[in-house]
């Protein structure tokens, strides 16, 4: 059986973190989000993967290549314009002549999730999950075990069962997709609601892992989930007097200086340098060549490749993009905040700073909870940041 | 250069040899051939790509054989000049990579003894020489022949009367043995045998090997057995496939950020580069060929700026034949493959002059890594496209690292300054990403500038002058447009006369110490009506007034600007060649690494 992974979208709601990579390539637990789907498929015996790519597609191709390194056979279908999920799946028609799986590349899933789908792969199916925020997703209404319809972000919540965007489909759906497209419907939930009128679509509730990434703070939940399965690995140089508790991956070429305190789960990519007496607390991922200054504390955060946080800093519940440089004394503490993304405000219970790639912060910068600093901003020493800092801005 | 593959085992040799040849095709591809020992010796060869040969092969049965892919040095590419070559009896077949220097005198002597030559190649003299020594023992005949030969070689030889046996030998051309149960392999490059085994034995200079299905025995040219432990290869053939990209070249350009990361890994924190930390050099000499030479030229600026040590760059093919100065510089030799013949020659020459040698190469276990006193590897991964891309950038990264280390050791670079430079090195993968994200824009510029151009001029100054040279080389190599690079200060000394409204000019004017001067040079070119593509810095508001089109790279210290600028020029050259329908991964007349002088 072939699987189609939807990986073409930009992910504009991810704030600064999709400036140079598509959403599915944002790292959580030091792997791109979509890698978890690829691995879950391969572990379940599905090796033929069609990757639907569009925005910044070269990042995906460079990473997965032909898929052999992951035990898969990956072919790519480029979609120049993304109209909707149904339109995307339609592009794969020439390669699909039998029943196939559809997975969303921007959700963290595991083997059990894919297994639940495969158990019902003899007929069309939708994988559903209970949610405590159903109004933010597509709510699935059922008759018995069969789907009646999918309502996106309903005003009136009739059920707490939501669509995970994982499906078993067969090629008979392509004609319907074309007809629905003529009426201006390009998304799979609309097409499926229409299909349900004539075809039995089974709703399968999954007990597997499914964490959807839609907003930057979701990345912290994905990261925490991903780190639950990491390996205990010790590579690089760990100086005398370093304390390590719990499961911690230390990549090749890392240098961890004396007095550092590491509490797992943590993942340190290759080439990281952890300064003397630094404290790393769960659940934190550091990418490649990340540098943490002495006496700095990092809690429940993602620091992507080449980020550099100077001495005596505090970073909590934060996401720092690749190449963010903060000199000494960065204060990015955590708390409840209303965060503005794409002009909409979202109440977030626990959030620190969201800093885009290659932003540079001087000494003693203080960042209020929920601040979004877009990519390549320059912030002078002593500044206090709140709200949203535009891309490339210079802040005095 | 050429590629050789040999097989002795239980299976039908032909498919294995052809598959191996395809893996080696990047080493040269103007002709190819195979020889199989089954019921007698059968040879088939033709000019052109291996696919040509494969299409018209007779059925060849046998479990021993050798094959060859050739890049002509002596004799035109043709069917008759293709390897393998055979002797007068038609019983011995030989494939050879390298050059037999005394082939003319050997040929004269052999012809006077009655041998009949069929080709114009240097190699044929060797096969007749082996024939003249053959008394029923191929190994002995090859050994005696090699004693009379001067030059470089990696060879594989079979004899119709000695089935199951392949004799190989090496001097200054690469040769590696692959070991598997009940079958053994011989190849110019690990890529040729990786599909069948990851257990290899490297053959060294002036050594022979006798290959049978059961064993591979290495001996010196006196016949003494040499014991050597096999090594395991950890990279896989997967590394060598295209993964959804149209060409290897564009795939490899997109791998540049990864190549930078890998090359920096674990080397930044303590700057542990395998250099000569304790030595006190008064100067640095960088020696290389082709693209690596351009990296060396950039290296001159890197060493002078970061380590404040006098540095100069020289072509390996020139350095070898010039007089050394009285002082003894650290000689840094740069070669992607580590097999470039002139660079290896220069290494020996540098050592002869009493200099310490430091190699920079991308291939572990390459000849350069064995010849140079110390080696620092670029970790760019396999590069298949003939035009060097990511490996050029990785070479620059290693040069930055060495210069940083030297600056700190010499006390010419402060710790804070070093930290700042390290931060910038860390930011380079994303500076390159920013350029890669402009690919669509560069592609449309390639259509504007490259579709009809017959000539193109690249202008640069200071550290970006060699980058302009590299940009021009890329364009020449793959799009066949005549391209030249000039130091912009030299414009008025000649090249300005060549510039008309029909000659596109690519001018690098990033934020470096010569920016103002460069801008006025662009003005001079502008006055001649040429269409100008500028490469500038993000946010530069002045430059757009002087150029017709502009590609920008992120702002950074000028010493690092060659990294993003060179990537922009690679993308430009790639898209020009692609639009012109050129054979990008295998340009005509060029080979990936040049193992002949």
C-alpha cells in the first residue's frame, strides 16, 4: 500500500519558524516533524511514500533524498500552488491505482497511529480522536461507526471527536474531487462529507500518538512528546563534574563543561557547547552546534541549529530559531500571554519567547512572555521586547 | 581520469562489471569496455557512454573479468583506443588508469621484436610488454613488466589460460580491493564495489595484488607478501543518488548548508583542527588545481585577515616546476578527491623542499591524506556532479577554521574577536539557505542573461575576485559559454575593450573594503552599455542604481562573503546550463578529478 504525505504547505501560522523551511521540516526532538510520519509508516511496513511538496520543497528533498536512509522509497510530487488538501491529493492521481493512505506531514504521529489506520485499510476510513478543544478542528459527526459529515471549526460543538487528517482512500474519490473543485471546494473534509452520502466511510478512533502542529507553541508539546522516546546516548566530551539525570542524548562532538546540570529528557544535537554551570531542564532540544553560555538555564524549549545563548540567561517555554544569537543576560521567562499570530490573538497558558532565525539580541535583553520576534531582527542591549517585532527590524 | 573494475568470483561477471562501471562513470566517460575470461578471452568495447556499450554487447559468459571507463589522454576517444587492450595472441587483456611515460621507447623496442600494435595508446605497450615476459605465470609476467615501466598506473590484467585470476597493481593512481565471501573485487574507487561489499583493502604505490575468488594477496614488486587489515566503509551508495532533484549538481548545491554544518561539527568549541599547533610558521602557501585553486586564492585573504600571516596561492601544476624560496612556509594542499595528480606531485615537491604539508580533502583514505603530513577533511559527503559545488564551500570552511586556530596560537587574534568570528561561521548555513531560497529569482535571471550569451564577464575585487573566477569557471564548465573573470581594478588595462552591449557582466559588489571602488568600476562598464547583474548585500540602496539586475546575500563580515556569493553564482551557472540543455552532471571533455598531469 502506498502512503501520501501532505507536506506542501508553508505554515504561515507558524510565525517566524517557516521563513526558510516548510512547516513539516521544523525540528521537534531534533528531527523534522514529518520524519516521525515517515518512520511510523516504515515501521508499519508501508515503504512506498509519495511526498507532496511545494513551499521550500528543496529542504524536504535534500533531507530525505530517495528515502533509502529511512528504509522507504520516497517519490516527490511538486505542487506549484496549494489550493487545499483535496487538490493536493489529486496531484498524486497518476501514481495511485489502488487504495492508499493519506497523512498530514505536520502532525507528530507514532507507529500505533498508523497501525490503527492500517487495521481498517480494506475500505475508506477516517482516523478520529477525542479533543478538549474540538471547536478548533474539524468535528466528525457519526451514524454508528460511519461518517456523516465533517464540519470545520463549528460554531456549535456537537461532538468532541475530531478529524486527524489521516485517511484511507481509494482512486474512486478522484472524480468526486474534480466535481467538488468545480464548486470551489478544494479541501478533503468537504469532499469526504460529500462522499459519505454515497459511500460508507468508517470512523476509526485511534489510541496512538497524534499531536498537531498549528501554532508555534504547539511545537513545545510536539517536542515534549517526541522526547519521551529518545535514546540515552553519550558522545562528545563530557568534562568532570557534569551531572546528568534521566534520558539524555548527547550528540557527537559536543562539549559539556564542568558543573553543568542536565535533567532529561533532553536531546543535544552534534557539536553543541554547554558552558560551565549551565542548567538544562526537560523537555529541551538543542540542534546542531548550539552554544549555551555559562550559568545559563534553559527549560522546556527548542533551540534550533547554531543558536547561541550567552552567559547568565534564562530561557523557558521558548522556541529559538536557527542562528539566533543572544549575548549575555537574556531573560525570556514564561507565563500566560495573549500571543498575536497573523493578526489574531490567542490566549496561551504558558509561553516564553518565540524568536525567529538569525535574530540578534544584545546584552541584557528582556523578552516579555508571548513575544514574537520575527526573523533577522536586530535588538540593542538593554531593550525590553513585547508584542511582535517585525522581520529585519532594528530595535533600540 | 579513468575508472577500472575487476572481478573474480562465482557469479557471471558481466552484470557486476557493468554495474560497477556505471558507478565509476563520473571518473571519465569518452569510451568504455569489458573483458571476460570464460571459454577463452572475450573483449567488447566502444566509445561514448557506458549505456552505448551495454546496448550492443554480445552474450559474454565467465566468472572472471575486468572493465574500464576512459577519459582520453593519449589517442582520441574511439572504439579501437578504448580499453581493455589485448596482446598479439589475444589472450591477455589489460585495463589501465594513468600514464606510461616511457611508452614510446617501449613501443619501439617491442615493435622491433615483432609485436604488432593496434592503437595509439600508451597502455598498449604495457600489454605487449607483459606478453613478452609471459611464461605461464601472469603474476610473474606483470611484475617483470612493471620493473621496466615509468609512470603512473592502476592496472587490472587477465589471461585466458589463467581463469579465476585478476592481477592488479598501483603506482600513483588509486586502486582498492573489495572483499566478500567467495568473490573479490578491484576498483579505482570504493563507489564501484560498495554495492557488493563494505570490506575493503587499499592498495598502495608500487604494490601488486593477485585476486582469486577465495583470496586477495597483496605483494610488493619483489614478490614479498604484504599483510594489511581490511577496513570497513561506513557510507552507502544511497549517498550517491539524486533524491528527486533533476541533477546531481543542484542536489549538491542544496546540500551546502549541511556540508558546512558537518565540516564545523565538533571543531568550533575548542578549535581542534588537526594542524601544526606547536609549529611556528612565518608564512602559508596554498597549492591546488581548478576549483580548489580558487578556494586557495580565497584562503590567501582568509589567512592574512584572520591570522595576520603572509599567505600566497599557487597552481599545483606550476608550483611543482618553480624554484622554492629560501623560507619554509606551511604548505596547504587542497583537493576534493585527494587524487589530483598535480596536487599529489606538489605535495611530494613541498616535502622535498623540507616544508610541512597539510592536506585538505573530502575523501577519507585518499592518496593526499596518505602523502601529506597531516590532513583535515571537509565533510561535504559524496560529490558526483563534475562541477564542484558544496565541496568548494566546505574547503573554505576548513580554511577559516585553520586561520582561526593559527590566529589564536600566534596571538594575532583576540579571544573576543575569535568568538565573534565563530558566531559568524555558525551563521553561514543560513546565509546559504537565504541564497538558496532565491533560486526562482536566480533562475529567471539565468534566462535573461544566459539564453543567448556567447561570452560573459565576471568582475570582482579583493576576496571576491577569486569568487568571480570560480563563478566564471562554473559557467564555462557546464554551460560552455566563454566566461572570464577580471579583478575589476584591471578593467582599464584591457578587458574594457571587450565589453559591448551584448556581453553580460556579472559584478560582485558586496560589503567589503573595495565596495566603493567596485561601484565606480560598475559605472565604467555601465557606460559601455553592457547589461549588468550585480551581486550585492541585502539592504544596499545604492547598488540598484548602478546595475540592471541584482541578487543579494545576507550582510556579514566581508571575509565570509565568498560563501553565500559563490553559492549564488553556482545557482546562476546551473540554471543557465539547464536552460541551454547542457549535460550538467557530465560536461564534455571533463572528468571529476584529474589523476593525470
